[in-house]
C-alpha cells in the first residue's frame, strides 16, 4: 500500500499539485492509523494529508479512483445468469480440452475481470507508454492499447464458439444473450483501458520538468481545455501575473533613478568654466495607463475572455484604472463584480450575471455604437481599449465609424482575435473593416498570446 500511495503522490505532482516529502510521510502514517477497511475513511485520511488548497481537491478526486478503486470500477462487467454461466463454463471446458481457448474471450463472455489488469498491462507494454506525458495523448494511447488486442481473431473465435453451441442445440435467445454480454464487456474493457492510460499519464507527468510542463500548458488552445486543465490554467495565470508584476516593479525602480542631464549641467556650470560642480539630474515621470476591456462572451470566445479578465484584474495594481465590459449583442459593465468579489468569483459572475443575453447572436456594430453613446466620454488620452472577439458580426452593420471614434478618443485600440488569420474575413467575419482603426491586431488562442498582449500594453 505504501508503494501505491507514493505512486499516487507522483500522479498528483504530475498534475501540478504541490506535495512535499513530509506530507507524503504524513499520508502514509495517516493511512496506517486510519486503516484501509473503510474506503471513505481511507480517502479522507489521504486527502487531509495531501491537499492544502481547495482548488486541488478536484484533481485529488479525479486521480483517487485511478489508483485505489481498480480498473474494474471504470467499466462494470455484464454477468450472465447463473444457469447460463454454468452451461457456458461446461461447454468451454470441453472445447478447451480439444482446441484450447482464448483467455480474453472467456473473460468477456463470463464477465470475470480479475486478470484483466494484467492483460491490459501486457498490451500497454507492447504499445509502450513511456512517452505518455500529456492529457492530449490519452485518447491516442487508449486506442493503441485497445487495438493491441487481436479483435479480428476474437470475432472469429466468437463466431466459431456460437456456431459450435448452436450445433449442440443451444437456443437462439441464449446465443443472442452471449453476443450482448460480449459487446457490453468489450465496451467495459475500453473504459478500463482508458483508466489505465490515465493512470500512466498521471504517473509519467511527474517526469516532465515544471518549466516544460508550464510551457506546454501555455501553448494549449484555450478552447480545448477540459475542467482539470482549466484549474491548472487558472493557477498558471496567477503565476504569470506575479512574474509580470515583478518585471514591472523592477522597470519602475530603474526608471525612477535620476539620470544626469548633461546639457542642463553644462549650462549651470558655465560660471565655473564648464567644470561640473553642480549636477542637474533628470527625473522621468512614470504614468500608468488606463484600460477598458471589451470581452466577447459568445460561446466561441468565452474561454479567452475569461482568462483575460482574470489576467487583467490580477495586474490591476499596475494600472491606473481598469473598467471591464462583456458583450454578445449588447454591452454590460462588470467592473463592480471585481470590487465586490475575489477574482475567480468575479470572473464567474461576469460570464453569467452581466444582465445581457448570453445566448444571443453577436452584433459588434451595435455594441460599439452603445459604447460610444454611453461610455466614450470616460475615455482619455491615457486609455487603451482592449477588444477580445472574433469579429463575426452575423451580417449586421459593422458600424466601423464607431470604432474610429473610439480610436480617436483613446491612446489606442488593441484587438485580440481567437481565430487564426486564414479564417478572418470568411463568412460573417468583418475583421478587415475593424483592423484599420486598431493600433494592434493579433491572434490570441492560448495563454502565451494573452501574456504577450498584456506585456505589450504595460512594458
């Protein structure tokens, strides 16, 4: 059991949960005290020792059954009736003495999966899972391991068995029941293979250096993340925001250092024959920019908007002022959500409680008109307007003139588009009509793109 607990700890570390050696020892001692007879007590003892952050609880809950409940829990086997199972075993015993038998076919027909994990491990050994380190590979390796079983031979053996039983006088309804159980248990085996592969991925992920793991995560398209990866990404956003804040603080300290003004020093010291007895220092004034963020929260863009809001409000102390808006076919301000709530809760409210129709069809033109009518007077020469959206306007009037007014009033408009450039101006996209009024237009599909965009505003 100690070995399995240590493997579980490696799996947690591979998924980004920090577990120290001391906490691993505490987990082993806690399990020794609590025992393993009661699964809920055992689970609670492990969780109390290994999980320190509420956000890590979801990862613990996901990995725990992979290590401690066995593969059979992933796919419940179908069982034949006692009478039919007894007759089948007798028939298989007679056939085995004549021609041998297919062990996997026997397990699938009888629903006995006690040796299934050893068969799966052998199939995985043929495929090789040492390079399985990311969750994106789980589906591919599941197919490879599952296909490592000789299913063509399995189907032939099943047909031969059913034909032999038919010749022995078995009724057709019993043969149909055998086929049904075989299909059901084959699907259960697929689920068990996936659980095995997920367990291997969690174990192997710990071998990847943290820096490389972070880099892979930053390059993942935000639209393709599952719930566990979203949790990791939220932590990554906090880490990146702290790093960017430190870079900004260092830049400010350096720029606050007074520099020698050579011309003014020479002028002041003309009476001394140009000898610089009195130095004149030049101080550069740092001005923080203001930011207005307009986030498209339609289904295709909501992920990017979600992380941009989190990123911006983690850095809000580096900005003079931040105001945030979300939109689909109308604009809703969500700035107050972040004054009243912590960042994660504020983002959640912004995506659900802004008082707009979240499931409407996008209308960028109307949104920009609405911004000009209600908020343009609040835009100043230090204000950047950051727009996040795919510019798919559903063939409505794009109202590019409104964006031009916003540009003339602000320091500049930065547009982040989650679609790659080949898709711009296809279908109902009007990106080329908006681009001339933007200071910068760039593709933004992953966390690296978000970091670059925010850095360009602040550094």
